[in-house]
């Protein structure tokens, strides 16, 4: 009995290091910034590492615990090899074909511009060393990201390759480093992975085009209505107002329109689902692209709203404002006149500023909740509540803020200079339409049907019914 107990017992004393399995040895070709940063991360993850270099005795400082040898010796000692050199230096690999046969070679290279070569670097590498198993990976990460570890913005490692076992080996290494692996398929996807780091803000192109277009249009519009009109009709030069006054008109206009454009595609998608009677049909491509860039639209809108707040804060210290206040005060003293207190105007201005402050506060909340570090700790219901419910509330308050700014100006003919409406009236068109359509979607009869569709219900197609009857 005692022998059985002894056999089944587990020693509580620590196991000696001699009994631990030997750590896996990896190899890196290249001792540049990327090779050193990747090596540092691999050492921290518990791997043993050897560098292959043209000049192993003069290759610069390397991470502690590593050594540098010739390419031949390094290739023979490891099964997984990271190639951290540029494509124009691939020639030495031809002489290493016997040593690399059956090994997994990870290509992390990128080009300086798109379509620099007729084929992808990884495909060229596979042709150069046909006996090796080439995997494209880690090329979307910078040396800084590798050195400092994964973060919310760059925690994904995209890879592709023709051999499943080779991709699995690379995926295990990336996972051990703390990254999330995304398999993009065969090595034919290497061109797409290599072009990805060369793209400059691809998700921001549509928002920036809209921003530039709206800003240019409204800036030209207010310059014509305010500056040029005053010079032509009244012989006044107020061009100095372009820098602050007119800019402070354009910023809130663009901000409000961009904010409403964040919620307009969702309403259009809901209308399409109601008309189709199903959620299983794809939206048009332009609507898909629009919905995918809503976060960028919102961030640009927040930036313009912040500029509007800053420009408003400097109004009291402007020379023009101080001069006007002093001139009005002196004029009233000379004429011995006082202006009666207007309660209506007091209510209007206080309400106007109050709505502006509330709207900007909610706007900041929307922007903060969209940060990856914040959105990752929110549940889907919490994130949806902030971005949808509070988002529409923000749009309503900011729109109401603009209506209070206009007040009864639309009733005065003097507001229509050269028979053109004031700029604030133009900017109210899109947000007012969005809020009106949202109210219609919230009607019980409409909301109930839309909820059923989004839960999977589909409207019966009369054409399908006639076809079934004909077949039977």
C-alpha cells in the first residue's frame, strides 16, 4: 500500500532546472533595428536566440543572452528563421538552400513604395529557396511596437503561407509574444500584406475629403456673404474678420454636419432593411464604406468642435471686440443713454451657451468612449448606449444650440444678403433631417417591425409564393 502511495505521490520540492525541457532556439537574419527589437521580445518570451550576420564580430549591440554567427551556422541551428533584411539583399540565401531545406522562413520585409517589383517579396523568396516554407508575417509591426509590446492599436499579426504547419509554428510564436494572429490564407496574399503598411490613413480618406470639401465651400460662402458683400455694398473693409470671426463660423458648421453624417448611414440602412423586409441582403458598397468610416467622421467633428470652443474663448481679448465695447460705452456716456435690460435676450443667450456647453461635454464623452483603451472595457450594450443613445442626444443638443443662435434671424430680410440664406440655416438641413427620420423610426409601429427584422424575421416574398404554386 505504501509503495502505491509513493508511486502516486507528487514531490512538492521544486524541480531542478536540469529537468526543464530545453528552450526552443530561433534564428534571426539581420541585426538592424527591427531584428534587434524582435530579438528582444523573443528573449523576454523565453526563447533562445541566435543571429545570422555577414559580419558576426562587428554587427553592433545585440540583446543580452544572444550571439551572432555566420548565416550558415545560424541556419543549421534553428528550425524557425526570421528574415529581417531588405529584398535587395536576398542574394546570399541561394547559397543557403541546403541549410534552409525544410525550415520555416518568416519574411518580415516591406518595400518603399507599391508595385516596386512584379511579385511580392515573400513569393520571390519562396522561388529563391524552394525547399524552405516561407511565411509572410510581422511586416505590419514597427520596431517600436515590437520593442514595447502589443497595444490596442497594433496587437494583430497578419500572416500568410502555403503550408499549414509552418503558419502554425509562426502563429504559436506570435501568440507567445502577446499578439493576436490573423491568417490571411496562402502566400498569394503576401502582396496585400506588403502594401498595407504603405497606405497612408486609408480609413481617413473619405472623412478628410468631406472635411476639406465642406470647409472650403462654407469658408468661401461666408467670405462672399460677409466680407465681399460689405465691401461692395457698404464700402467697408472687414477682411480682418477672416482669421477669427469667419473661421469661428465655419468650424461649428462643419462639426455639426459631420456629426449628423455619422448617424445618417445608420438611418439609411434601417430604411433599406424596412423596404427589403430582411437583414440578410448586403448594403450597397458606398453605404458599407460610409458606415465603416463613422468613427473617423466623429473624431473630425470633435476636432472642429474643439476649435470652435477655443476660438470662442479668445473673443473677449480680441482688439476688434475691445474696441467695439469701448466705443459703445463712450457713445452711451456722451449721449447719456442706457440700454434697457432685455429678459428675452438674456434667456436666449444663456440657453444658447448652456446648450453649447452640454453638447460639447457629451461630444467629449463620445470621443473618449471611442478610444480602444476605453471601448475594450465596455460591454457591447454599454458601448451601444453611449454611441447611439447619447450620440443622438448630442446631435439634438448641438442642433438646438444652432437654432438658438439663429433665433428669429430668418424673419429679417437683412439676413439674406444677395438673396442667399445665412450659413447657419444651410448647416441645419442635414442634422434636422437626421433627427426627423430618427423620430419616424422610433414610432412604435416602425420600431417593432425593424426590431423583428434585425432579430432574423423575413418578410415573405410574393414572387417566391407564386413560384412555389407553379411548381406544385
